[in-house]
């Protein structure tokens, strides 16, 4: 019997190009570390991001802002050379039972998230920087969030490892001078990296309601 129906944002992620990595053990270690960092930054997740099968991860959020934020945080927390594709689905989420691995879930949110990640992969052939897509009511006719994600993802896809770390540091409230000390470079060098895309990303995240 179905129960616990509610409106949620389901997130499905899949590592990009992981099979080309030389060490599968290192890939999984880096992924788990990144997910721990993201989950610590978003403690109010309905269901924290966790690996499921193979290179896939899943999580659930109560609002759009946290779902969008989680997807970009994973990308920033992964080391250079690793990346992740995401599908976000909005709708009802139902717990239909349980197993040794936890709750068994079903519902529109998961179906839409699966459709969204397939769309992200397909559209990525024409837009190589695209990593995230959302499917929700009416989005088949166009969705301003998908327009935002295309621009946001393209910016992040051009980041090197240092820019990812700078972005995470700024999002955590660190000053550029502190980040410079951690990176072992000058504050002016961090400032240059910050202005080269990181500042736009940080501002765009702050603008999402």
C-alpha cells in the first residue's frame, strides 16, 4: 500500500567518464569525500546524496534551491578530472516499502529525474558543458531553470581544480586572503581566478530563490 506522498525534488547523478579513470577505487573514494562535503553543507536534505549502483548517486530535497545547490556543489567538490551529470525531477515521491538497503521509493519525482538525466546526456552532445537538467510540470515547453543551468554548467565546466576550490571556499564564507593561504598562492592570484568566472557563479547561486 502506498504512503507518505509528498512534493519533492529528486536528484539522480551519474559520474561522467569514470570508466576512463585508471583507478576505480580512487574514483569511489573521491566521490564519497565529495558527497560528505555536500551533505554537510545541506543538512536539511530530505534524503542525503548517497551512491546507489555503479556510478550513480541519488538524493531528495524539499525545495528547488537546495536541489540546484547540491548539484553544483558536487561538481565543485570533485577533484579536477572528475565530473558528474544530474537529473532533477519535481513531483510526488512515495515510499512503497522497505528493504535491507532502506526505503523503496516510487513516484513522479523519480520518473522525472530519470527523464531529466537522459535529456542532460542527450543535449550534452550539442552543449558539451551541460551537466544538469530539470523536468517538472510544464518544462516540456521550456523552463527558465534549464536556461540557467545551461549557463551555470558551462561556466563550471571551464573551471580547473583550483577554481573549483576557490568557489567552494567563497561559498563557505571564506575571505580571498584565507583561500590564498590554503592554496599557497598570492591573494591577487586568487582574486584573478575569482573574477574569471567564479564571481558570476557565486552571484548566480545567491540569486536563486
